[in-house]
C-alpha cells in the first residue's frame, strides 16, 4: 500500500472588508437563536429524565 501524504496548511491572514465582516457576524448571531432553543429543549428533557430517576415524583412535591 502507498503512503499517504499529509499537507498542513496554516492560515495567516484573511482579507475581508469591514462591511462583509459585520454582515457575517450578524448572520452568525441570528443563527445562534435556533441553536440556543434546541439546546434548551434538549437540556430540559435530560434534566427531566434525571429528575425522574433520582428525584422521583412525590405527591405534593413543589418544583
């Protein structure tokens, strides 16, 4: 079998205008909103499962 060559690339500079960088960062900020919603739902489900296993449901239990 032949050997694989590994090519390493180091990025030292990115040429980007200020306005396109602002647009990119605004899109990035807007994209975080659905991600946070998904993470909140997943975290709530996991905490609910942990509460069932370790806390149990007791009559009159307040959250």
